[in-house]
C-alpha cells in the first residue's frame, strides 16, 4: 500500500454562508491523501497502474468551482467523486482550508477535514 498526497492546491472560489463571500470570493487550499495499492506501479513504472494525480487535481478543481455554503459539503462531494471514479483508492482524506476567513478578527485559516 502507498499514500499519494496532493498538497497545497490553491483555488479562488465563491464559498461561504455570507452573501458577500459568495459574491466576492476568497482563497482556499485543498490537501488530498489517497491510500491505494502501489505495488504494480512500483514494479512497472506505468502510470496506468496507479492513481493519476493530475486527474485528481482536475476533479478537485471542478468541485471547487461549484459554489457551496459549507466546506463540509465541498469535501463530501470530492470524496464521493473519488470513491465513484477510483475503486483502487481504499481510503481518502480531504482537507479544505479557507484562508483569512471573515470571523471578526485575524485568523490565518479555518479548515475542515473529512475521511472516506
């Protein structure tokens, strides 16, 4: 087994409970950790024998483009698509961070992490 991680994916998107957040948008960061069998890829050096992280990035990018109120909702959509499209992934974790959220004070980020 191996863990494929894609960390620090940066997006500008329109997520949030406040109408201003959905109108103006803000910056987000997404980290994904995928557990999958990598033995065949290790032996063959064949991309088709593992999870293609470029495809995962495109999946995350597409979900980040769909406006949502809650980070939990976005994270669940991402995990559901990974489960549906990548049966070789035995477990997954997604962490979504909203950078500099409007909470009435200086906060670097708020994050939600969900597991498959």
